[in-house]
C-alpha cells in the first residue's frame, strides 16, 4: 500500500538501525516532540479504557510525520497528548525541550499559542469572523498590536493563495479554501510543530494535492515539523516517516524518505 | 489580550445574534428606565412640594378649633376668639396673628350653582400670606367697606356659567353658619378680581371670595373665629412656637404647620417610591436572570468554538474575559437605552404625580399655575451615574457563571461537540 523506496522498517529490537536513526536525529538538535512511555486511560464509571498503552517516540525538527492506524487505535488521543490538550495518565511528553508536566493550564495555553498549530478535518473556523480575522485569532490572544497582526495574517493568507478572500466569511469559501485559511491560522504564530487530524478528510482530491503541496512547501522553507493523522495514502506518501498505531501501541515505523534530502536544518 | 480586542469580539458576538441580544438589552433598558423615572419623579415631587412651601407659608401656622373640620377624636368645644389672637401675639417669635372665618358657599351664577369658599379676614394680609398674589383687575375694598369683596379667578371666570365682571354683584348661599339650618343668602360687590394663583395652606385661592373681617363677623353673627393664622418671624422658630401653642392649649386647638404637612406628604411619596421602586427592581432582576439564561445558552452553543480557542492558545482567564465582556456590553447598551427611555417616562410620571403635589383639589401645596399640576422630574448627577453603572454591574455579575463554565471546559471534549 505504501511506497517502499528507502523504506526502513524500524524494529525496536533492531539496535543497529535505530542507532543510525538516532544519530540522524541528534544532528538536528533536540527533538521537536518526544514522548516517553505515555499511556492514556479513560475512565467511564468503573470501566477503564486504555487508549494508549505505552508509546515512546521522537520526532525531529523539520520532520513530516504521518500517523496511521485503524479507528480507535489511539492516534487522535496521541495527537491530543502531543498538542498539550490532554495530559497523559503516565509517562512524559516533551515539546521543543519543554516537559509538559512542568506547566500549569495557563502555561500549556501559552505553549499551544506559541509552539503548536492545529489543523482539523472540519476546519474549525469561527463562522462569524472573516478569513483574516480567523487567522489573526492566535495573535489576538497574545496581545499583538492591531497593525502588526493584520500584516502578518495577510502575509500568511497570501502564502496559501487566499489574500483576495481576506474579508470573506467561512460560509463564502469552499472546503479547500477553508482548510487553507485554517492552515494559515495554524502557521501565523510560526509554531515549532503543526498537528493535523485528517486535514484532507473533508476535501476533494484536487484540493488534497493543493493542501499537501502547501504543507511540503512550508516544511521545506520554514522547517516546521508536521504531524499528520491520516487515512489517505497520498498524504502518507508525502511524509518522511510513517508511524502505525494499533491498540494503543506503535506497531511499526517506516522511513519513506530521508529527511535531510528535503528539508534544511 | 488587549481590552479593545476583547470588546470588539464581544460586540461581534452580540451582533451575530441580533434578536437575542436585542431582547436581553430591552429587558435591562426597561428595568433601568423604570427605576430612573421613578426616582427622578419622586425627587421632582419632593422638590415641588418643598419649593411651594418655601414660597408660601413656611413660617405660617394655622390654628383651628379642635372640634372642627380637622377633628381627630377631640371632644373639646373650645372656640377661638379675640383673646386668643391677643395671647398668640405675645408668644416669642410670633410676628402677628390674623384671625379668619371660613365657610363653604354656593355661588348663584345665572341659574347654575358653583361651589366656592367664603373667607373673612383682614384683606391687607392676603399678599403677605400668599406671596406673589396679584390683582387682575380692580382694587381692594376701602377700610370700613363691608359690602365689597375680592373675588378669586375661578369664581370670576367659571368653566361653565357667565363670567363675573368688575363691580358686578356676586350672590351666594353660605352654609355652615351657626343657627341657620339651610344656607344664608349673601351678596357682595366684586371690587377686585385676583389673578390665577392655585392652592396654598389648604385653601384654593382661585375658588374663594374674600370679604373683610367685620363683614364676616356680621355674616356669622358670632365673635368666634374659624381659625387664626400665626406668622412666625423665622422658619427655624416654627417648631418652638408650635410647641408653645400646643403646650398652652393642649387638645383644645388644632395646630397645623407646613412642616407636618410636608412630612406626611413625604411619607406618602416615600411609600410610593418604595412600591414603584420594587416593581422596577424586580423588573431589573428578571432582566438579569434573562442574561444568565441567554449567556448560558450561548456558551453551550459555542462549545466547539471554546475548544478551538483553547487549542489556539487562549488561557482560561481570557475566555472568561471574552464572555464576561459580552455580558458587560449588554449591560452598557441596556443602561444607555434605559437612560433615554427613563428620561421620557419621567415626564409621563410627572404628569401622573402632579395630581398629588399640586393643581386643583391637591393637598394644598401647589404653586402658581398649579392648575396645570405637572411635576418636573429632577435628575441628580448621582442618579444618572447610578442608572448607568448599576445595570452594567448587574449584567456582568449575571455573566459570571456562564463565563466561568466556558473557561473551565475541557478542550478535547469541546472539540468533539456536535
């Protein structure tokens, strides 16, 4: 199903291969994302439902990672943990060198604002605001002055090719356009990582390619790390690494392309 | 997050739900308007009454027989006479004492009968008792002339019937004279007609025919007066003089002081204020509950949005602030609308309350032009500030719980909300 060129099956027990990957990663500085044996257990009444049962991974700066797996495998849960939206039941999550356990709710909010961007399947734009106002929202939280955030937001909208739709509301935009606005919003704070939960789930194939090309472009030029949960093979094929989750654990990791052949350090 | 941005977003949120916001604002405006109108009108009423007391009769005590019109359970048969006049003038603080007779009369006017009063007293005292009283036409009768009278405006110009001109005869039937069962026929010459005045000291000047004291003595066939006006030199001394008189006479006479009247009226207006005030307060309370409800619904509807905001990096306190400013903004707009609305209602209320403070058949403390009887509402700076600040405070408090709920939402759960 997936393109196997340069595919390396990283088996946790395969020490030689994991050493090579480790060296590659360390060369790029501390990882953008690191999880150490994280678990997440949801309690409903007397029943414990373990969504994640011990996931450890390292994602390097500038990596394009896709996470795949069957429904209920825990991939969305993992994304929420990495996105500092949900604390793990046990284990540690470290974003850009910051251990999330050290932060209170305000600290996590600030972290999300400054270092993390989100893109969702259903776009999640605020309907009563225009495109540019939507893109501005993360900057408003930070208290960035009016003129500065206007120009930054406009630049971001231009980067996704929607400058002329700045004053339009989401209801006046197509699905693809809305998703591009969402991407602009996610990138306006120049975050370290962008998390996408089925970002192309609600758009047609043409738009999927457009969206993907923006992601790859941003990844190349800005070095932003992308972590995308997806069912779409086209998406997965664009990424450097493919992580498969099943039953709350990493089943396998595959390297599809060498990270340094595409992105600058 | 900057305040300006918070309120801009709040405004956009309110505009997004125009009908809902408008109705909530209306609730606040009405409640606020009622309270404003009521307090302004009561203040106006008080001012009007105090004003007219200052104008006419702040330093005049009226002494009357205890068993008369103002009887309140007294069984005294004491009657006021010249010796009382003499005594009263000796009380320290008293400038002068003027006795008077007062009877009801039926004026015969070309077939129709009009109710009026006949008052007999030293006519030269009239301008002293009623400040600002002027003559429309004619002159006061000469001293010793017992056949002429000074006629009030309404008697001379009745609403129905023929007007009575200068130097015309006024014939009437006077009731209440001791020893006569029916009315006593009485005729006078109108040598002066008064300009319109209104009511003062429990008398309606416009509805009265004033005759000289001697003429009244002949008419009543009695040396006993209906009452005595006591003029005190200083308003501050009024209470002392009153106490002196009451101590001397105990329950044999009735002493009416303007201060008493004022406090009785103020007690009544106080009750009125309280009553109407509670209606206004309840109305405002209901409007506030309306805000809690509206905001709660808004927060629930925008669960997803709250999740997005949290994901984007809004802190709980910022989300609290955003929703709280929506509530506050509703209060601000409602307060300003309420101020305008209340201003209009105040004048309507003033018309209603005018019947109490002045005009015909009032409590006797109207001023010049009292026939109109409209109270001007009084808007003190404190009242206006209160009307602007109070609704905003209430609205903000109302928004506290829903805003707090919003800030405490779990982002992951919120994002999954349909």
